[in-house]
């Protein structure tokens, strides 16, 4: 029934024609630049984590557990059902599922702050879910790739993929946390400046990457932009509903909604590169992450502003 409901909505739009997506040779971007950008952003995330954030969240473990469960379990399941209902191209379907395996980072924390959510909870959720992704991202992405493409199409083994994810996601988060713990007097006064520099580096590299795959981005916006927008709004709504059903406070519900609805397109690109292995060119299943990265602000900011104004009136 759920798949049929998804299908009736999704088939109302345009049919997929993945052959219209252009393939470009961007080995340096895929193999080096994007993983470096993700490493820098994850380092900034770890550097911003404080013991107080975790203590605040652990005092209310219910919200933390619900948020992690939503990010790790609910989002990938909804993504899989969403693409399965559409019967679209296998590589694009894999790309959308791959994106749902990449929890939000600094972007979700910023949106939570703007929306008036629980920022400490958001930061804790981002840290926990990204650390857990060292296990969930390799396992579930390979499982999804095997389902959509077949095991013979995979360009990387589980162990190799796990090491790459740990190097790009887990190591920088833990490194940032360690530096803050060992030298708080050095880090804390300069934390805003360090974060801005890291964020600027991340945006510059990802922006350059998008420019290099402009043809793919343009075609992807036409073909799957509406689907990614629909999926984003669906996840935001489900996040709010989960928080409501579980009896969370308004700031906590806002946080769960944002953390459920916002994915990390940079990590999605990096994960696509890792899954692609040593093959040349730009993998088609990285297209959803490129398109999502371009649409994120336009899709999420209106919802965040509405949530912020709604809570102010209550």
C-alpha cells in the first residue's frame, strides 16, 4: 500500500530518461577534492562539539534515541520505498538511496538554530549519526548497490569502503573532538573563525565540483529535481510527525524534523566516489547528490522559516 501510494504521486511527474544525463571525466574531483571537503567539514563539526552538548542531550535520552533512529533507520527505509515505487533507472535509484544514508552535518545544525530548535540535540545527533555511519554507510550502500546494480557491478570491497568512510567521516570528527578536549583555551576563542574558514573551504570545493559537472547538474535538475524535493518535504513532515507522536517538545520536534529531512550532499558525493572505486569518469549514481546539493537551501529554508514563525506564535 505504501509503495502504491508513493507510486501514484511519483508517476504524476515526468518519466526518467537517464540517458540524457551527460557523463564527464572528473577523476580529481571525485577522488580527491570532494573527500577533502568532507574531511574539513567533519573536522569543524568535531571541533565544535562540547561535553555540555552531550550532557544536555543525555539528560533527555528519549529525544536523542528517536533522532538517531530516524536518521539511521527511517530515512533510508523511506528512501528505498520511494525509489522502488517509481521503478526508475537503477543507478539513479541507488544514488537517491545513497544520499539518504548520509546524515546532515553543519547545514542541519545551522537550520536547526534558525528554526528555533534544540541546537545541543542537533549537534549531538549529527555527531552520533556520523560516527555510526562508519558502519551503516558501507554496509547499506553495498547492500543497495547489490540490489539495484548486482554484485558484479561493484567497484569496491566492504573492507576497503569501510576504511575510506572512517578516514573521511569518523577520523576528522574524533580528531576535532580530541583537539578541543586537549587544548580548549586555544580552540574556544577562535572556534567561530575556524568554523567559518572550514565552511568556506567546504563551500568553495563543493561549488567548484558543481561547476565542473554543470551539464550533469542541469540535466539532473530537470529529471530528478522534483523527486528530491518531494522526498525532502516528505522526510521533513515525517520527522515532525515522529516528534509529535513521541511527545517531544516543540524545539525537539523541530530538530528531529530538520535532522530527518536534511542530508549531507557532500558526503553523498564522496560516498559515490568510494563506491565507484577506481573506475574513470563521473558515476551516474552521484547525480542525486549533486542535484540535492544545489536544491538544499531552496527546499529547506522556507520550511525552516515557517517553523520558526510558528513556534514564535505559540
